[in-house]
C-alpha cells in the first residue's frame, strides 16, 4: 500500500491560501498572496531538496495542478525542483479536467475524491506526496487517508483566507516525528497519525 504525505506552508492562524505568488489564489478577496517567499532560507532549501530527492509520485487537486502546470514545465534553470516535477508521475484528482493533461507524466483521477484516492493508495507503486491542494487534503484527512503531514508553520498571522483545518474536520491525534526551525523562524514539523 502506498503512503500519502502532505507538504503545506501554513500561517500561525492556519491559513494555507496562496503561499507562493501574489496572484496565485485571490478567492474571497485574499490580498496576501506570496506570503511564504520572504521566509525561504538555506535550511528550508536543504529540507525541501531532501524531499525532492526521495522517490515517489505526486497527487494534486485541480487548482494546484493548473498553477504548477502553468509554471514548472517552462522553467529553464537547473534547479532540482524543475527536473523532479517534470519527471515524476502526477496524479490529478478532478472531475472537470479532461485528458490529455498538458503537463508530461500527468494522469487524471476522476470520481469521488476520497474513493478514487483510496483505490490509488491500494495499488503498487511509490508513495504519494501532495503539495498545496488544500481542498483535496481536507477531504483526504477526513477520510483517514493521510499518513503524514509536513507543515511549514510561518511566524505570521494572515487573518482571512482558506484554512487547512475547518470546523467540518474531524478529531485526530498526531505524533510529532521531526521538527526543525529555520533561521527565519519557520517551524518545519512532521506529524503522523497516532496509532495507539
């Protein structure tokens, strides 16, 4: 069985909306897009590069996939993220997209998201990682399908915005597996669901 790991940048007040770019996601009038970029440093870069070096496939929701697909295939620099993201198999959970998907090595996963991902998780293959894709992550958390959360908790409060944990979420106990603090105060913590 494949494991599912989630990587998300999150503010102290739980906002995960548009960490990367100013115009990434302005739903609800969100005006703080790109909030995570000022907190990048060498410690975070090394940790992210370690994750990219690990074997695995990726799982995306539609919105994050479209954002990534509009950017990463067009990068010409030699950073490790471009090569990894272009080469890896990308499963895209969507009932509105159609094949063929525009980014190489992309496979459409349609139907009920929790059921479809549960079936994918049961197949043979490398583990799956999710970056962004907040709506998909919330669905998979509620269905008990997430095996690990790697949260980059940024030292800022954003106020309004899409949150990872909502009132619709369920109860869960987690174990802290690893934690590293960057030079800019981002606490990178890895959690796994408590099994006993």
